[in-house]
């Protein structure tokens, strides 16, 4: 198990965005490996994800980053409002941490 704090996410058809806080002694690499391998196993698709991922360190304007994450499905034409997209923390169904 690789615990972390999840603040926002969106799973798009070809990529995902995750805003999280890594809790020591974990690393982003361990968390992403567990996430990617677990999901591909659960849905039975042998190669779902690209082998790489990108990390950005965010220290300011967290609300702006959350908005950016949530607007991805809208920009892609998958919904009209972020709250309509099922695979997003904006949907309100998923348990995510409050920043504050």
C-alpha cells in the first residue's frame, strides 16, 4: 500500500491528471506504478497506460490547479460542466481531501 492525499483528479480516455500529496516514505513513482498496474489488472487491459508520467510540483495557486484538472473533460468536449464528468473529483462522488 502506498498512501497519499488526493486533492483532485480526472481520468480522461487517454491520460489522467492527479493532484496529490505524497506521504513519506513513498514516492510518486511507487504510487503511479501501483495505480497503473492495479487499474490495468482490474479492467483486464494489458497495455492501457504509457510507461512514463510527468510530475509538476505545485506550491501556489492550488485552487487554480484544481480548476485546470477539472476543466480537462470540458475542453475535450466530453461534458459541458466539470460536475457532469463521472471520472473526476468534480463529480462529487469520490472521496478526496480538502486543502486548507
